């Protein structure tokens, strides 16, 4: 990402100045039920920052393959890699199985579909280079988060 330093600045603000972070991003955070500084977490700040930058998209758990294809095509990583997800268009897979099938398709192209676990009924999805997944999972674990890979 071109503005990684700005993203980390936002996460740092969520840690050090949660009230200011909340004021700064109040319009987006109210949809998450975050209306008090104690609701602000660095994990959600990271997720929100990635979403603002087109690096994460959030889908409800009730989804079809068409939903998954459309959402993943919005991600900058998928666009930059020129990934063709239309090969999945005929699939009847639903919900988690649709994401696993999409993850399999991405793996064949050297990419991984991951979900940032926020303990909700949605899937915050990102696409990463496969070589980046394990180090990022270890980092997530160090800060009390989970980065889940989606594939069969």
C-alpha cells in the first residue's frame, strides 16, 4: 500500500487516543456500534483502515458465489494481480463454502483469501500473497487477533 504509514498512524491513534480516533471516524464506526472510546480497538482500527484503502471488504455470512466474486473484484490486490474470478461464476456454493472455493481459485494463482476475525457473523476479507500469510498470522496472534485462511 502507498499509505502504510498513515494506516499505522490510525491504529496507533486507536491505541493511544481512542476518543480522538472515534471522533475522526465516527461516521463509519457508528455502524459497528462503536460510539464510546472504550469500544475502540486497534484490531478494528486496522480493519477499518484496510477497508477505507480498498484492501478489505466485509460480507455477511449469508452469501452466494456471485456476492463473493463481486466483493473480491473490488479489492485492489485482486485488481492489481489481474485475477479472473469469473471462472467461479457457475458455482452454486453458498456461505463459507463459497469463500473456500474462491480461496482455492486464488491459491492456484499464488494468492490467499483471508478473513480478519472480528467475532461477528460477517467475513472481513482480504487477498494476500500466499508468502505473507504465515508472518501476518503470527503477528495477529501476538496482538490477540486471528487471521483465518479460507480454502479447502
